[in-house]
């Protein structure tokens, strides 16, 4: 109810007021006690996903995100989270639903707060030697691969220029274009794995896809 009262005061034509209201909304979320069953589930998730204290990725997944309206960059995700910091990281991701730009974007798209509930994904942090994104073009069409050394967050946030490689749509994959440069650790095995994954995902999901990927130091593609 307290969130709803603040949301009713939002006027996107008054951005400074929106910022003040959103700050109060985030404070409410960050201060709210987590129910014991949720705390217990988070502790169990940390034990299951990081039995040796490995780092975790804590990511936003709101309803309506990445659909016909992208909400790209509107919400928070946190990387390299220690298991002991999981609760607070989850709170911060949940609270990011009430960032001013996220609230404004949602209002402009005619979506109510209730129509866009926020979930949090907790994932093992992959120790990536190379990572990035790829865009598939449909059966038999070329695949665009964008790659950076290490984790891919800088690419997803638009803060780094990736190496761009265009692959043919089959396995083994043929390189049709290559911008060159870093990362140098791109090889035929990776191109074949990405091409095969692209076709599998297209078939499973019914059409062209935009996919994030990472390869760890043992050569495993995620």
C-alpha cells in the first residue's frame, strides 16, 4: 500500500519529483524484512550454487522485460556477488524496479506496477575467458557474433567495442567477416559451438534469437 500511494503521485512530466518519489520507493524495498521462507530459500540457493564460496550473478527478470518492450538497461544486475552478500544483492535488484527511468518507461508503455512484477535470477558466475552476444538470422542465415575478453557486462552496457565475427549458418562454421582485434582467443571450436547452439535455440524457441554466451577456461560454452 505504501508503494501504491507513492506511485499514484508520479507525474512523468515532472522528472525531479519522479526521482524523489522513486528514491523513497527504493528505500521501502531495501528496508522491508524478507520473510523467513525466502531467507531460507536464498541460503539454500547459495549452498547449492556456490558450495565452495564461488561468486554468483544476481540478475533482474521482470515480467514484460525482453518481450515486445525491451526494458533494456532499466533494472539492476549484480555480478561477482559473494554468497554472504546474496540477500542484500537481491534486495537491490528488486529495488531497481523503482529506478526513475524504469518507472517512466513503464508508464509511457501503459503498464501498471502490478503487470510488471520483478523476479530475481541467481546464477553461478562463470569464470569466462571470452564472452559476448550473438544474433541469429533464421535457418540457413548468417550469425553475428560479438566478443570481448573476460565477462560480457561491458558489452551489454555498451561501454566496450567488441570484436565482430559473421559466421555461416552451418557446422563447421565458415567465417564470412571478421573485424579482428581483441579478444584473440577466438577459434574454430568456439565458432562451431556457437553456430550449433544458435540453430538449436532457433529450433527450440521458434525463430531468430539474440543470445548472451560465455566460454570458461576449460573451453565449455554457456
